[in-house]
C-alpha cells in the first residue's frame, strides 16, 4: 500500500498511472503537480487526483512515490525543484521514453541522492494528450522497462516495479544504453517517419484532395503523428545519436527500394515485402501467444 503518490504531469501517462493505482486499491492519496493550472484543475475535476499541490514542498511531504511524467527535457529542472524537499523514505521514478539522458539529468540534479531515483519507461500510449486522455487500463498487459542504477536499493526498485504491476504492467529490465538503442529502432524512428509523411502531404498544394481520399491504411500508419509534438521533439533530440543511426539505415533501405522500383525489378520488391510480411506475422503471433490465457489443468486430481 502506498499512502501518498505524487504525479508530476497529470496527462495521458501520469493520469493513467494514477487511475490504475486507484482502481487497484493500492494508494491512499494521489497528489498532482503541473505547470498548467487549467490541466491540473481538470485532473482534479475528473477525480484523477485527490488534490493539487500549490508547491513542491507541499506535494513532497510524506510522499512514498513520485512519478515524473513530463517531457524528458524537463527532467533535470523538475528533479532539482523537488530535491530540497526529498525525504529519506521517498522513491522517485519517471516515465520518459529515453533513459541515458534522464539518468544523466538525475545524477546532475540529485547528486548523492540519485539512489532514490529509479528510471522507468511504460511501453504504452495513445495519440491523445492531457488529463481527459487518461484511462484506467492503459498499462494492462503492457511492458514497463526499468533501468535501475547501481546506487538503487533493491527495495526501492521493487516499490516502483510493484506500483507498475498494480497497474497491470509486465516488468522488464534493461540498461539505459540498451533501452535507447532498442527504442530508437522500434519507437522513435516510426514516430519520426509518421510525422514526416503527414507533414509532407500537408505541405502539398493539393493536400485537401489527398487527405480526402486517405483511408484506413494511411490512418493506421500515421496514427502516432497525433502524439505530442513537444514530447517527441524532446525524445528525438535526447536520443539523437541512436536515432540518426536508425534513420541512416532506413534511408539506405529506401534507396535500395527506389532502385528496385526504377529498374522495374518486381521480384526484388516482392522479396522485401514478403520478408517484411513474414517478420510481422511472427511478431504478432508472439504477442498473441504471450497474451493468451494459460490452458486449464486437465491432469487428474
């Protein structure tokens, strides 16, 4: 049981965390902190939090757990603002989509208290933002990656892990560097591509006509371009080196496909498409197998 949980940034991620903890019955008081008075008033009105703190000092008093659910570029400033009020029994964590920069920011802001910060990243989201986007089951059956520090106490890591498990999440552990390399490929690059495609079409003189005929395939491919531009700007810059590497590899793939198309090489194009189809099918099958309920025990009693 967590007596008091503080959410810094009560939007989609922080608000869904709060809703899930309340639904699980594992939290006493939920306190919201945010830079937008309007958003915080809305979070209070929706019942996502029990109260909105007027100051970081008020928020931190007696807190068991603090989740920083804000754009990653704000991490250092937020952690520095709460450090003067950080009690010995309080555990800090975050929900940032990059981890190496967050760890560096935490070390700079917290200094010798960095052991109280357990970095994390829930692998879940929607293309909507703000308190109204928060839902109770956002994390159910989804992965949350923790990237613990050498300074973290095992009990503090477990407190963070237990909170996410109460939200329905499945805990995985990576190093910050492993995390950023993996997600540059399967998360950050897809967002960059989706934004780039929609921006390209929107700038065409006949954009209205193009959007008029865009259907479900375009909608599905570009869904994530509805995400927060500020948040994804920060993620892109924070993971710049790994993202550039993935982007260069993708550009090489596109160059190869362009040559196949220019040469009318249907067999080569089909081979690329077929390999992609097989890989995606295997990936979906693995997800479905992991989510399938266990078979009932038919052994005799």
